[in-house]
């Protein structure tokens, strides 16, 4: 019996060795995640920076140059932070109305980075992969604050929020001296991504043996990002090179989930975002 099993293994091994690489495993999907600040800030975050206009002529030059650098990745599709209307195709229902003329009036990063790049690609593959729910709170922060206050930790929020508040102040300062590309490059470096994630992990301290609102917040945030990634994977095709434009706060979990899934690889966005040295 063992001899038969060994022989069968040899036959299968020889068969697989004779197959072309594409028959053994599909070409991996490469995903570039651009964690961005909200160019047209809707004021929906715990910390909100004052954002300088990106529709001015000089910023449009910067963004056009940024888009050209992103084309160096040879992207085949774009995915943005929008809830899809068509849950079958997940195609972005707003993109078909896009024209380059709107770039001088619409600051939203989905337009300025996502749609601008998609127009250069030219195949219409722009996906809306965001996840929102009227039944599920993916960021239940009020119970966290309530627990801190009820348990004598009134200073806890200021402590865990301080690094984020500092980064928002730094963003406000840098907008007047640095290019959009260089700011985004720094936001997408590993240390910045870890710093963003630090807020969520710090919130885990809100809880005890009976009530764990910090864990509930992290569970909700993880679930939202997992659902986002699941949508992305449902539209990805073997060999795709997808640019994902999303709020920077999602960057840690999007990278963790995509980068650890077989058949998917993360492409470092920093070399494409940063302006060339002069």
C-alpha cells in the first residue's frame, strides 16, 4: 500500500512538473493601497484637520504628476471608498459621470486620485468596495468613552488620541510647504501605518472581566475592513494590478488582510507617491 502511494505521488509530481506555471497557480493579484487624508474633509472622524484646497492650479499640477507616476505601476483597476449600488458587479456608479473638468471643482480624493487614474487606464474598471450598515456599528466609540468615564479613566481618551491629534496638526502644517505626493508618501510608510493602528490597539484597555467595549470597537473595525477586502477579492482577476484609494485609518488592516491572503501581494505605494528627488 505504501509503495502504491509513493508511486502515485511520483506520477502526480511528474505531471505537475510538466505543466506550465500558469496551470499550477494563477498569476498573483498585486494591490497598491494608497491611504489618504480626505481632500474634501467631511468632518466624520474623531480628529479632523483643516484641508487646503486641492483644486487650485498648482495642486492640480501636483496631482496630475502623481497620477502619471501611479501609471508606472501599470494598474488594471481602481477601487475606492464608496458603497456600491450594484452588489453584483461592485462597479462604481459615480465614475461613469466623471470628466476631467470636474477636477477643478470636486476635491474628493476619489475623484482627484481614483477617477483621474482610472481615466488614464481607460477600461472602466472602477469598483466601489466600501462597507456601511444601518444595523451594525463598525466603530462603537461611545461605549468606550462611557466605560472610561464610569471607571475613573477620564484622561484615557486624551492619552490614546494624542498621537493622532499631533499627526493632524502636522498635516495642517505640511500642506503649505510640501507636495501632496510627499505627504501621502509619508502617510503610507510602515511607521505611520503602525502609528495609526496604535489608536485601535490602545482602545483595548477600555474593559474588564465583565464589559469590554474596547474589544467590541476593534471587532467592529476589523469586520468592516474584512468586508471591504472580501469585496475587493470578489472582483479581482488573476494578474490584476489594483490601486485602492482609501482613508488612511483603514491602511493597517487592509494591508494585513490582503498581504496575508494567498494569491495576493501588496505593492509599496511610497515610491510612486513621493516626488522624484531634485
